[in-house]
C-alpha cells in the first residue's frame, strides 16, 4: 500500500493482481433493491408451476418504472409443488418468498417434484438460451490495434472507433489461434490432445464508457493479456435482443425431491441464470439438486448473496455437485456470504475461457468431497476471498488454481490471473501453479500451500502464508477504493530498458487516455528499494537515464492521474 491506497506491481511479463471490484449487481457496490410487491400468490393443491408462472407473466406485462422495475411477485408462506420450470423472462420482475427456512407455516418452500423433463431446472432467470454472446450487429467488427494489452487494462486502440458510441454494449473477442495455444503449452493437457484452435476463444462482455479518437475505454478490465503477436483480438456490437435485466429471486427455499442421495432422476439445477445481466439471488436455500444450486450462463453482473446450496443428490462423479457454478460466458459474477455442503466443487468456474471476473467472498464450505477451483480450459480472474473450509477431510485439495492436465476432457490450464486471499483451510491442501503467459497468486492464507499438483508445473506466487492480513478482504478494499476515488489511469505496457552510448533508454506504450504524467523508478534490486528518477508529463513514452552507474538496473513505470496512480507496468532490466 502507498498513502493508504492499494499499489499493484507488475512482474517481468506484465502479470499483476487485477481489480475484481466490478463483480456483482450493477458492477459492484450497488445494493440489491427492495422492489414493490404488485402480485401475491398463495399455494394451491397439486402442481403450482402454472399458478406461479401466471403471476410472473402478469407482472411481465406491466410498464417498466423509472427505476427499471415492474414489480415483485410475493409467494405467501407455504409449500408449492413445482413439476415444471418457472421462468422470470422479462426485465424488471422479482420473485419473493416469505423466508428460506424449513417451516412452511412461516416460510416459502418450492418442492421440485418429478423428473419431467429429465434433469430440468426449477427456476430460470433470464431469456432464451444463448450461445456465448455470438449475436452481433452486422458491420461492427473492428480490430484492436494495441500491440499488447495487459491484464487489468480498460482502454485500447481500435482501427476505427467511428462505428461505436459511449453506452454501446460490445463483446471483446480474443480468438484461440494456434500461436496462442502454442504459447500456453497446447493447453497443458498432458497425455490428452492439445486444445483446438477456434474452440477456446476468450470473451468479455463490456460497455463503452469513453471514446478518445480511436481509443475506447470500457466499464470493467480485461482479465487476460491481449497480445497481437499471438492473436488478433477484435470487438463488435452485441445484439441485445432478448437480454433480461433487473431481475431476481429472494427469500425462499427450493427443495428438490429425490429417492435417495445418489439419485439421478430429479431436477438438475435449482436456480439458473441465462442471457441476463444485473440480476440476483438473495437469501435462497437450494437442496438436493444434481448439478448446481446456482449456475450462471451467458450472464453479466450477477450477485448471489446469502444463499446456501446444500446436500446435492447424485452419483459422486464428474458433472455433478458444482454447488455454486460460474459456467459458460459468465462475466463479473459475485457469490457473497454463501454456504456449500457435500459438494464435489463447492465454488467453481466451469465456463472455460469465456468465464472471468468471478468473486467468491466470505463463503463457507463444509464436508467437501473435492476441490473448489477453476475447473477447465483457461478461466480468468477468479478471486477466492475469505473462504473457510471446515468439517470433513477431502481426499483432494480443497482449493486449487492449477493445471488439470488430462483430467476431464483435456482440462489443462484451468485458471489464470486468479487470486486466493485470506482463505482459511488449516491442515488442508491448497495448490497454486503458474500458467504460461500468466500468473496465479495466494496471499495471507492458512493451509498446506504449494505448487505440488497432480501435474508438475511451476509454483505460483505465494506470500504471507498463515499471516494476519493488513487488508482482510481484497474485493472489499478494491471496491471501497474505486467508489471513493474513481478509476486511475491504465498502466503502461511493454516497458523496455536498452543500454546504448553510455545511457539507458526506458520506453513504454501509453495505454491511457487520461493520465496527467508518468513516474519512472529505478532499483538495483528487482524486489525493493526503487527510487523515483523522473516525473514526466502526459503522453511521454521514453526517458533517458544518464545517471545510472555500472551494474544491473531494474526499472518500472506507472501513470499518474487525477484519480490516483496506475499499476506499475512490467519490470524491465538492463546492464550498464
């Protein structure tokens, strides 16, 4: 920290801890609203699916208010048999119960009955199933021209910004080229086949907040480097037809009936978010699901808060018991104050390269049977912040950011640019490994922490094991700082130091449209003792160090702005 504010330091490759504070409803820091009740429902005998759906559909026809809501459907205390699937498929509609406990005289309980259709969802929040944000506005595809956009950046140059305006919803696409796959060890799949080009594209669902010439600024950072030498990334306007927003479920219990704890013939997921943004589940308990209590797909800015996913019923094998599951095309998702029991993967990203910016905050895992983790194929920007693992001993590690090699279907490198922060797993194993072209981090956590995974790979960055953190929660600190000060400028990229004619020239790429200047620092130790040697005006991209004596020197550069200082760019080294 510096002057009470967080300081981010890049390594030689520009890897650094990203800002996770954009996860959650409305991009973080916005309380979940209390929406006015406009329709009240009581339980009836038999199947209540159509009964409740009729009320939801009725509210869906009301006009949207100035606050973006139509109203809430209130389910009185009681038991509601659900033999089908409920849909909240219009913006501005909320489903609310009387409470989430097991006493139906004072709480609302949805009983998931039967298995028709087979392994269905009980509640779907959002529109019709989407396929990873592929719908585009014709003629808007535009290449990103920034040569190297580091993790954590929010601004980049495009070939032609005239096609866009502030407020446009865009998709950033990083194609999974052979060059990129080669750079990440073919995916690190061990004995399995290497990843296939075109099958693991990285996607970010973002909104444009500023345009300066051909430089575009977006509302949340990218969680992976975009390197033009490996892949030509591009953007396009997203066709938002069918997107549902400002919706939620709260204060109820979903109890899925099954014949026994290993049954497969019952509902698959309790609450599924799909083709949706700015949505929530709050104070909902899900029991006896097969796969997930809460799953997000094609979803952005979702909060799952004060929820429990308990006692899943299924065979204990692959594809089951992912209690809190950020699945395909999930961006900026917050799971806060949640509890999981008897999971295979309590808190998991299962969405591969299209899932990023996922935060698990102040959560509890009990009786886990396997690992909370990035599960497969290059999920980015996961934060496990104040997670406690207790009761029971899993044969596997309880938490891992690592290479899964030939596990599953060539899962390989499962997480990158991800962080474990102040996790409590005393006596339990945590695995942290460093992916090629990226990094993973573990700070101030209690457990048996190492890079000793099922597939041999370099150890990630580990600091302060079992020490008391000065910053109890990274997400909370990042959010508080952003809301108080606003966003600082983007960090410079591709910092280089070259010795010539007795001097050392430091150069960098200017990625920020809003910096007021740059600071250049020098050290003889790559880890500490950096001294400020130059404070330069805005738009400068070079400094000539004439005062360096003989030896090896390390340089770092950061931008300054009205909202503070950027992260440092990558560390540069040169001898004189």
